[in-house]
């Protein structure tokens, strides 16, 4: 493959969401639920532009009409058959416009929301369009919550499941005999990115079975050693098989992050973030000391992308030796075989809605043509800045710079950019190649030896031979 020296790199592409959006819709089971969760909802109001709607009712209890919980901007649907994001001239909008950017459904007993503005498919389209979702379940969860859990690699335990555990020091009136438990078993892989608590989180609700084959779904909070979940027996081959799960095998809250960074959190408890549970676990008069408060707030921040979001900026690549660039014989982003090049970029992390430098020692750059020719570990030299130097392979063609960084709890950072690598021009080959020096030496030695032999042979005397003939 021959590439013209006039060909330069192609502009790269990146996978990033629009993290500036902050409109949150909270769907409640009843109007009083807003008061029962007032502490956490007050924090949500600080972080997001929050709207509250009530399932099968109205937030204003005096209202005679139910809340309309429409997710989309317009009531008039777009023309059927249009691809997602296509502008529809008939209604003057695209078919992926939504009122909100985050959806929090706290109505676990709802069988369907069809009569109030959206269906299960609307929720999935909402998520697939790059938005985030929180769904709370319970032991009384009905069709909608159970169906949604399955869509995200999880399954709520059956309503008849029995969950027993130890509440430890947590005391909540009238709940000790209803399955109240306490745990601080946080998934080790996400303690630094999603949530970490030092004390036990009070929990009352069902359990979750996370699909082990779903790489996007993972547990966040699990049961402690004393927790036991007993599910209804299952008939297998004509025999009744008991199903029991213990300790960490009982998932209480699970998370889901897609390939394109949308996030979902599925909670098996609708009580875990209530004021009652927060007040029961706080130390002194400060609610921020409550492990339930810490767990709910940090998990929701992660869920709605107020933290642990990464972005890549200022990607650049160029020649290390710019002597040919200065003479006009080569461009700064034009590479030939074995050129030394340098690559740099910046990575930032969102922490409490603020962008700060992200520091890591496992960010990798690949230089690819079908397969990676170079795999380089980036050096974090200062703040958010990463760089590396390496030599272009001794093989011409079209290559791709690729960064695909995924660490548990963080959003995926993906960037690629295409660049060609050309062969040497006719006047760029070296006069002598160092690798040929042994062959050059052999030729020179042979030449010298031939000259010496010829000279010796030409001037050698034959008198001793004549003397021998006379004898």
C-alpha cells in the first residue's frame, strides 16, 4: 500500500454524553412519600431541577385530576418508522426529545403507567437515549418494577421470599419483626467510585438476583454474614428443590452502566432512603453521619452522573524530531516508517458537579492496524495531562490511535483517530544502512585480499624452480 505524503490524519471521534443536563423527574407512590423522603429529596433539589409526580394520583391532594407523567416534550407523536434522532417536519421536532434527563421511580406497586403518560418501552427508550434511571422495588412490587429489573440484568425475589437477618445496633420501631437488617457489605470494586460506608446501612425489603453473564450489571450493596433469603421451592425434574441464599449472595442494591455510559440503579427496598431510616442510623443530631444518608446520597449522585464521570480533552499527536517539518519536507502529523512520535491528552473527572484532574497509572494507548502494533501505557506527568513517545512500526498503512479506558464505577472513556503511515520517498533512504555494515566489511576485506594476492602472485620469483630443473 502506497500513501501520498500529502495525506494527513483524520479527525477523531469520541463517545461522551452531555453531562450538563440536570432535569430530574421523581415518580412517587403517594403524595405523602415526598415528606417521608424529605432529607434525600432536599439534596436532589440542590443538585437537579427536580419535578415530582404521583402515580395514580396528584401531588396536590386537593387536585381532582391525576398527574400527567409524560416523559416526552410533546403529546403529538412523530411519524412512525423514523430512525431515532431524525427530525420530523410534520411535528417540528426529533423523535428522541424528552422532558427530563433522569428518572426516579419510587412507585413499586404500579403494574403499569400506561394511563398516565408512558409505557415500559418509553422508559427503555428514555434510557437508550443517554439518560439515567433509578427504580425502587419492594416485597410488594408488581409488574412494572419486576419487568424493569429484568431489563437491566437483575431479578427481584418473588413476593413470597422470606428474608431474615440481624439489625445489629439499628432500632426502628415496629420493624424489627418484619425482616429489618443492617449491612455494610459494599462491592469492593466500586468503593472508591460509587459509595463507601463505615457503618451498617439499615435495610428492609426484598432481594435481587444479578445475572452473572451480564457484564454491565453488578452488585452495589449486599447482605452481611447473618442475612438469609429463603425463596419458594422450585420443581426441577419432578422434585422440589429448596432455594436459599446467604450473606453476600443476597444482593440488596444493584447497578448498571451501559457501553455508552447511561446508568441505572435498582433497589430492592423503597424504605432505605426514608427519613425514618436515616434518623434511626445517624449519630447525634447530624444527619450526614447516617450511613443510610451517605449511601443514598452518594449512590444517587453516581446514578445521575454528578460524580465518577470522565472526559478526554486536548488529544494531540506529532513528530518528536521536527527537523524535516522545519525544512518543509514533512508535515507535523505526517508519519513515515520508524518515525518517533509523541501523543498527549488530558482526562478530567467530575466530582460533585466540578471537573478536576483525573490521575491513574493504567490508561493505555493502542496504535492499531487491524491488530495493535503498539500498546503504550500513558504517563501521567502533571495534573490531568498524559503523554507517551514511541516509534511507528516498520510497516506502512492506515493506523488508528485508540484509547478505551474502563474502570469500575467510572464512565467509559473512548477515543479514536485515524492517521496514515507512508513509506520513504526516493530521496529519504539512508546512503548506508547500519544493518548492512557486516556485508560492506566482507566486500572490502575480499577486495583487499584479492589485491594482496594479485600483487604477490605478479611479483613472485621463479628462480628456485629453474635451479631444481638443472639438478
